[in-house]
């Protein structure tokens, strides 16, 4: 019961030329910029959270290659079902930064203008896997040439919905790509205590389809393997599970302290495998990146983020939206409850 | 429009046939719904007519059925998913409460979830454990989810068509005790019964009797025993959202109320109905509202089941007690 392992760009930025995807300069720069943007977006979110300006937040620090590499393998028409740590995918898929901040500052109104085929964040672990399988299944029934990509963590592989989703996908051969961000910890629980399976990817074999492990900090590998899985899915080859072997450099969310459950030495080891640094050296070796470009880009991204934060912090959701979107048509009891709240609000204002 | 005498199974089956013909995005999925035609034969004949892309025998996984149906529903299909027995509906609660019911809300209308879950429910058929329960309360408590329970073949067809056409998720409970209990005239062709609207089955002056599903028949039997009283029988038909108006208008007229349900008493639908009466018609009440319900115990196996369920005698006693208060 073994699965393949794919790595193209190693931790020292040596590239396996036999596997190296043929990407033009613009594409590589886009990969790099989006990874850096994701990291800076996360960093800003953490700072805002520490100042009480953001909700509990799960940073994707260290997992940027997994998110961005897989996202750029997708087509705009492919479905994207996130868990809650896929900021990099959302950014790559063109969801405005201001909307992402609005959501994590505490308003569903962020989703008012969600671009098509990007589903909402799923907080309950693994539940979104079934939705992705259903959407892929619908595409297959409608003979649409699209696939559905779903993200989840190592912890999700213990949930019932993971198994039901994988099983349905196998039985009905749905065009689904399962992307497991194995970042080694489910909050405090290490991967070894999550399952006795040698790999997570091998679970796919039990459901009758391919599972593959990939170096999740190697954007070239993540991109290549996702691209292949998506092409297979769209051409009727059924689902694939990709286990992206990566590491969560920060805490699970702003609410936990990772020093309680892992050693600093382990984190230091993973720092050497940083996905962004790895790509930067690769780009520098190719002669398409240097410090002056880096400085210009950083300045530009900083401004972009500052602008998004201002926009998000200025956003005030309408109270009616609490009631307006529960049903297509507001039932009588909700109208009454909305009126009750409005009266209470205007009384408070009058005080 | 021709009429045929149909039982509830046949009426639901007819509704499914007609809606699948009417709308190519409607599909049926669940355990044994295809080749077998459903364990109660509700989906019989659909597979041969519409094929396996639209009548899908799924693996045995209730969360999987509902979760994948959600993915289909947000992709503009209209899945009608069957849960084989109500006792296995608990596994659907996560997907319904965490997702189906709040997709419109969370996405602020970008996505919605036109999904119907059908399940037989209720006792009185001498079944195994987990096959005789009334579980509507769990689902009524989920904002964004509608809960519908028919009490007759005619309403079953019209309510199911409305449920399928509704843009929001609906849990459609079918009283299995009434599946083949009686036949009535059910028109062929399109008609709908609106969701969220109860029905007054008899006009009365002395007392309001509120029920739904299989308990409507029990109430009708009970009324035979209290013919000296003028009882207004209301079939709520939809438990979420509740038709406040039909309840409150009737209470204002009669001032006396008995509520009958199979669900256990504590936090059963009757509790919410009483609260609304208190809020909106308290001064019209001539007597405390009385509930005849299942007890707060697991539904017993068949040897004691009849003691658990409300029956005509219990309901008639309650009517007399409230009328005499």
C-alpha cells in the first residue's frame, strides 16, 4: 500500500529538470507574488487580531506553496471549496483582499459579491468535502467539462464526512480533486496520532482511486500534480487525492500556543524548507528576480494591503442582513423578530 | 385534470413522477430508491422512466447523501434525497444545521440550497427500534430549514411539489402510519399546496384542536367521541415556518386549545405553539392549553408502543377537560 511522492524543486532550490514544468516568466512571477501577498496578508491579519481588530484567525504561514500552486492549476470555471485556511487560494482566485478581511473581521457580507465557483469558508471540519463531491457530481451529470477542488487538513481525514465524501467520489467517479493540506498538526494533535496509516494519501486507494503525496512546500510540484489531477478529472478519469506534505509554521489559530505541543527545533527544521524562499532562489537563478524587484513588490503589496484594511474596517453591515438571507422570502415570525430588534435599537439610540 | 383514488404512497410517487417530468433538474437519490423503488415503494417506477442519472441508488451514508445533495443543489440541480427512516435522520443534522440551512445566509444570497429531504416518520406500525419516532423538533430548531408534514394523499402531493419548487431546503416528513391507511381523490397534473399555511379541517366554536401528520386522524377519531362539542380542527401541515395566523385567529374565537403530537413533550412543537398563543392571544384564553403528546421516553418497542402514542381516548379526555375548565 504505497503511493508516489512528487518533488521538483527541493529545499535548496535544486530543480529536477526532467519534471520541471515549462512556465513562462510572467507565470512564475505571478506564483511568487501571490505567495508573498498571501504571507503578508496573513501577517497583517495576525497583527490586526493582536490589536483586537480581527476575529480568531488561522494563518497559512508556511503553506503558501500548497495554496497558491494548486489554485493556479485550476480554471476559473472549476469549483473551489475551502476549509478555513485557504487564504492563498482565495487570493489567487481573485477574491478581493478587502472581502477576505471583512469576513475575518466578522461579517458574512464579505460573501455578497463572492466571485462564482468560489464557495464559502467551511469551519466544521471535513463537511465541505461532501459539497465538493456533490458539485463535481452535478457537473458530471450536466456534462460540463469542469472539476471541483476541495481543501482540508490532516485532521479531517478522521471525520466521517471525509470517508463518505471519498467513497461517493469513488463510486460515482466524480471529477473531484481532494487536496489534503497535511500541515502535521490538527491544533495540538500530531499527524502520527491522527491515524495509523503510513500516509494520508493511501486512504484514496481504499476508495478505488489514486492518492499521491507531494512536497507541499514545492510550488512547482503542487502545481504540476494538481494540473494533472484536474485534467484527469475533466476527462472522465475520476477523483484524485493529493496529500500536500507541508508544515504550519504558526499556531492553529490566534487562540493557541504551539509551544505547548511541539518543539522549537522542529519548527527550525521546517524553516529551512520555506516555500517562498525556495521559489525566490529559483527565480534568481533564472535571472528573473533580484532585490530591487523584491523591494518594489513589497512596497506595492504593503500599499495594497493597507488599502484593503481601510476598506474592510470602514464596512458596516446592515442589521437587516441578519434576517434578510435566512430564507428567499422572509417568513412572518422573522419579520416580527426583525421589527423587535429595530425597536430595541432605536430605543438605545434615543437614550 | 383527471382524478384517481390514491393512498399517500401513490400520491407522493405521482408528485415525484410529475415534477421530474416537469423539471429536468429534479433528481431523486437515497438508499434503495432506484432498483428497489424504496423500502416503502414511494419511488417505484422512477428508475425505469428517468434512468440512473436522475434516480440514484447511493451508498449507505446519510450524511453523505445530504452533503452531496447540497453540492448538487448549489450547482442548480434540485435533489430530492430520501432518508430511509427517521431514526437515521440524526446523521443528517450536521449537514443540515451547519450548511444546507445557512448557505443562503452565509453567502448572502450568492448561493442557495433548493434541496428536499424526504423521510418516513412516526409510530403505530409495529416496527423495530429507531423506526417509529417523531423527530421534527430537531429540524424545526434549525433556522433556514423548512419542515413539512402532510396528513392526506392530496396534501402530500401538493406539499411535495411546493417543497421541490421552494428555493430553500425543506425536510418533508411522511407519516408512515398513513402511507396506506386511506385513499382519497388526488388530481393528476399540477397543483400545489402552499408551505407555511395550515388548514382548517372543521369549523368549530368551543375548542381549537391542533395537530399534523398522523395525529390528524387520531384527532378526527377523538372528535367522534365528543360530538356534543363544536371542535375546530387545524392541520398545521408546515411546522416551520409556523402558520401563526390560523392558530391565533382560531384561539381568539374559541379560547380553548388542545395540541396533539407524537413527538416527546419537552420542547416538542406544542411548546412553541403554546408560547405563541401566550404572546398573541393570552387574553382570549378561557383555559390552560393542554398537550397530548408522546412521553419523554424513547419510543417503546411495539408491545408498549400504543401506550406511548396519543390515541382517540386520550385526545377526547383532553378535549373534555379543557372544555369543562
